[in-house]
C-alpha cells in the first residue's frame, strides 16, 4: 500500500516513491476495461481514467521548467526572487494535498483531464510517465533544491522551492490514486 506521508527531505526518497505508485496503479487499475476506466460516479466526479490523465497533464506542466532549471537556462521571476512566503506556501500546499480532507481546489482548465472517454492505455501511459518523471526529477539532484523557487501551476501567486514542488507532486499523486480507488470501490462501479 502507498505510504500516506511525503515527509521525505531527500530527493532519492521522493523519487523512490514514484515507482511504487506506478506499480500499485498497474496492479489496482491495469486490468480494467475502457468502460470501467471511464465510468464516473456522477457527472461532476472524475473517472479512474480522468484521475490518472490529470496526473500526467499536471506533472508534464513541470517538464519544460525542469529542463530549463537543469540546463541553467531558467531565470526566476521577480515574485519568486522577492517573496518571503515560499516556505509557508510550500507547507500549506503539501498539507492540503496530503490530507484526505484537504482543501479542494478546482483544477485550472490547462490541468483538467480529458472530458471525453480516455483510452484504456491510460494506466500504462501513467506508468511510463512515472519513469520519465523520475528521470527528470533525478536530473536535478546536484542542484540546490531548497534554494530554487518556482511558481505553482495552479496559482501564479503561490511559490515554493523545488524540493517542496517534488513533495507536492508525490502527495498529489497519492491523493488522486486514492480518489481513483474510491471510484473503483463504489457500489455502482461496473464489475464486468
């Protein structure tokens, strides 16, 4: 079972959590049909497929940023350089995403999953994506992760350091993994 805390303060510990999340996603959801993956408990709730599609879309938002950071091509914005709130924001976002009863924030349009049926390869795409995510995060291992401040993909006002961004990614994955599990365990979930 996936651990419920992202308290890890080291990069290898965080990267090491991505593989088990992928493996557990494959074990729990890999055998579902397209109909099961796309079944929604209600019109306003997400399907299993949408949970994983959202994680792929959200995590990929960070890919160009990580590439620029790794290559030394990224320039911090004024707010990222001056804000004294990055540590506070990082802590708040981690706690809100980590908690089952955490603050529910509507995902911005650019991070929404597909609203139409998602292909039945979504779990395999997520597993492959986890490998790419781990590779890109690991490529920043020699950088001062606590000293690099980035802006949240959700809100342009919220900033946090890169290590907290990685903690948020892991907590966000766990949160939507559990959301997908609840969908699958719903009494009305199609069993065949």
